[in-house]
């Protein structure tokens, strides 16, 4: 809990006080539905919703004060930019945490795997001290400050996720968070439409390491030449992870069980320990190695790291969530987001989980690929055929080229189908998926295929969808 008065807060954020300066404030909230007594409600004006419209309700629900851009008939602190004010407040609190001499801040970015790495790291660090991590994907100029402000005094590890929407964005987040350890999971094709090239994406992601001092640590994948090209921007100690002998933290003898859960030997210096991941997908090996590199560098013994990694789960929703429907179908819900790299990883996991039944890939469009969109969607369709996945359902106008790619690669009959919307995809699954089948549902977040996963899991709509003789 943050102990601060309205007067002190107004001074920190450069605001004009319109309330009792002695009013005590306990934290920050931007969603009026999440009000707890004593918080400051930060009224942010978005594209669809203006927080000022909810400020009075927030105060009525127990908020102590609102941070606004104009004077309202409620206790408020008026600022030019509530988001910038939130950042200034979080920067002040981060410095207070650092002053305690105990808190280490770990920041994670990458084209994919940020949230999963954050979740796994939080689970591992909990064994070594009080850990606060971003909830879900709070990785923006709003989410990062909110996570920092949620950390109580006495926090040992503060794990932050940093997203990127353009050049300078991560640099701004780091100016607030001042990380002690920075992790880059990978550089992929996400945001190609925004930045134009993977090289430009790498440059933007590498902002996370440029502010580190020589006493701090940058953790990066060894097999990413685009990241290696950016390491001159930091004076920090660089720790690499991967499967090669040159990696500081590496995986050897990687294998998969029947559920596509990876097992491997975790190796660092002269020590090694066995890891059996509980999460599904070989790509989680690299997430686990990044986590191990952080944990080792904060002093956790390798054997303990391996033990905690083996027990760790992904707490954030819609990331390779594997469940069994009432009809006996294995459902892989990976609908939070998608880019070519994560799509390929999910499809390979699906192929590895093949049992006695069929494998289904229900795929929506991958957004923000710019000029590469046609080529990448075509490649995914072809990959589905090469992996011998039984059924492909391409959902929405943006996946027509994916369906065409599968057809050109050798799909025949109705192995690959294009449907216009989620409802049509769901109808096929409910009608045709049988006990023992494995179904992957995946698309970019903006496509909304989580509705298909949820409804199929519940067995909604008509159709037998059940056992056959």
C-alpha cells in the first residue's frame, strides 16, 4: 500500500489541487469498476470511453480523489495529461522501492512470449522473496505504472512486461521503471506493418537495454543476430540463453511428451538439472531459459530454478490453455494474440499432440504484418499441410490466402475450409469434432476467436459434436 497525501501527490505529478491536501491516498485505478477505498481514480480519455464520465461514480464507490484534466465537482487533482501524471507517480514510487535496498526490477519485452515469460518468472521468483508481477498483459504506458504502484514496500522482485507500439515507447517505459535486469525474448514479425522491418523492430525492442548500467544485466537469446547487433547500446553485463554450447544458460537433450510438454537439461556453468515443463509447446523452452537466466542472476540455485520451473504455470488467459471439453475433445485456446512465429509454434505443438483422433487448426488473421501479410498467411496455410494436420478452418476475409496456400500445398476435399466468421467455424466444430480430436484455436487478439474457444468448450449451439462408434 502506498502511503501518500493528496498534497504530496499533487506536487509529484505537477497537479493543481482541488481537494483536502491531507486526504490520504492508497493507490491508483483507471477502471471505475475496480475501485477500492482510498485510491486515486485516474480519468483517462480513450478512443471510445472518457474516464471523466465515470469520475463521480468512482468517488461515490470509495475513491479518495480523481486525477483529471479539468475541474470537476468532486475532489480532484487537475493535470495536463493524466497518463503522464500516472507515469510520474510510478517513477517516484519505483525510486522509493529502490531506496529500500531490496527491490529488483525485471523488465521483459519481445515480439512474442512476453506474458508467458513473465508468468513463469513470477512463479519461480516467489520462492525467493515477495514478488509482484504485471496482471495479464499490463504492458503499456498505463499498465506499467499501475503495476509499479501495486507493489508494496518490501517487494523483493517487481516483474514488468513492456509492449511496444513504436520507436521511443519502451524507452519511455524504462524511464519510469528503471529496470535492473532487462530481458528480450525474441524479435519476430509482430508490428511489421508499423515499423517496416525486423531490424527496425529489434532497434525499438533494444531500447529496454540501453539505459542499463555496467552493474546491471541484459538477458538476450544467443541465436538472434538482430539483437546481437544492438548490444553495443548497453554497458550492462550480457547473459545469453539458447541451445548452443556458447550460451550462458542453455537447454540440452530437449524432448516432448505426448502432451507437447518439453523436458530438458538446464545447464549453467558446471551445473545442470532436469526440467519437466507443465506448459504445452516446445517454444516454452526458450521462455523457460530466459526465466532461468534471470533467476540465476538474482542468486537462486540452479537446482531450485529447475524445480520451480517444473511446477510453474501460465496464469494469464488464452495462452496455450489446454482443456478437455465435455465431449472428450482436447481444446488448445491460444487466442490472445498471433504472429507468424507464435502461429508456427502453436501448430507444431498441435501436431505433437496428435492422439488417436484428428487434429484441427481453427485460425484467424494475423494482424499488423503490413506488406508481408499475404506471404505470411500463405506460408501458414502451407505449413498446416506439411505438418499433416487433419483439418484447417480459416476464419474471416483476411485468411482467404491461408486457405489458398493450404490448397496449393496439397490439401484436398474439405481438409481446408474457409468460413466468413466465428459462428460458422463454431458450427463446424460442434457438428464434426469427435472424442479424441485435438483442436487449436488461434488468431490475433483483434479477431476475437476466443468466442469460438469459449463456446466450443461449453458445447453451445446445435450439432452432435460427440462420440462416434
